[in-house]
C-alpha cells in the first residue's frame, strides 16, 4: 500500500479537532460533515479525509496481520 504525507495547517487542524469533539464526531466524520454540507469546497479537507481513510485502512490491514 502506498503512503501519503501531508503538510497540515496546525491551527486549522486544531479547529477541526475541536469542532469534531464539540459535535461528538471523529475527525473523519467532521471532515465529511463539512464536505457534504455544501460549504465552500476545501482541498485541505479533502486531502485530510483521504489521509484519515488511508490511516484507517492501514490500521485494519495491520490488525489482520497480527
């Protein structure tokens, strides 16, 4: 599996984490919520969501190997 690395805006990442926590969502769910809400499209959110999904897939693969 290929791995992707992103440079993230630290403050925006913190804001997303706080919003996810306040909405009782995971970071991935918060990103999806924002993307699906019709708010202005964000390449940052789309890239972050892709990275979160890749991390989750890698975690699942590692669980099956162990």
